[in-house]
C-alpha cells in the first residue's frame, strides 16, 4: 500500500476548471447566515459575501438556490451574518452540509436566538440585517441576496476565518 501526498481521486490539475481554480485563490470570508427562532431556525454557510458601507449599508451574498435558507428569505426577513473565527471550520462545514451534524447544524457550536436570528458564540463578529428585495436568481448558479445592515458588532481581537485554496485560514 502507498500513502499519497495528495488526494488519490482528485481531478488532475490540467483537467480542472480554470475559473474555479482562480476563484479558489481569492481569499473569502467564512460566514454563516441565519434566520428564525427555536425550531424554525435556518442557516447556511456563505463565502461569496460583500459588505458595502453607505447609507444604508448593505450585505450581499451568493446563496445556493436549493438551500433551506433560500426557501425562507423574502423581503422583510431578518437575518444574522455570523463571521466565523479560528477553530469554527466545523461549524462552516456543518452549515454547508458537507460534514455530519447529528440533530442538525445548530447542534454544532453554541447558538442563541438574537433579535434578528441565531448568533454564534465566539464568532469574530456579526451583523443584523433585513432582506429588502427578492433574491435575484441566475447569478452564476446562485441567488443574489441583498440585505440592509441594521447593526454590526466585532468580537474583541478575534480574526475572521478565511477560505483559501480549499482550506480554512486565519489572517
């Protein structure tokens, strides 16, 4: 038996999509967008996120149209954008539905219901927002979600988690 230094079933580099390879070289913030309370909570991991300062400030994200979160976002929906911190990659994987989380993703990490939705304890920061328009379909394979930022908070000295070239990092 031979132990390979890389994934033995990975697509050979020369056959990989150049756009995906380029996108993988762009450091992306790791966030979990959440809404609802109690058993009606929903959440999903998003790394294609932009925060636009202004009056009003907005947060924009690209969301999987087949996600449970996409099904409940409509104008007027309150949500929380949780910026994950070092050590919270397991939370990101659970909410992206790429890692198991028996009992549902909200069983991974410590969560409490805030005014706009569930907040993750120990996150590097969070913002509360409200969806102002219907999500726009057909942005690549994603839905474009725009929400007005109502409130933002940064954790004390905690760096945000970043996804780069298929791995989590802290800058």
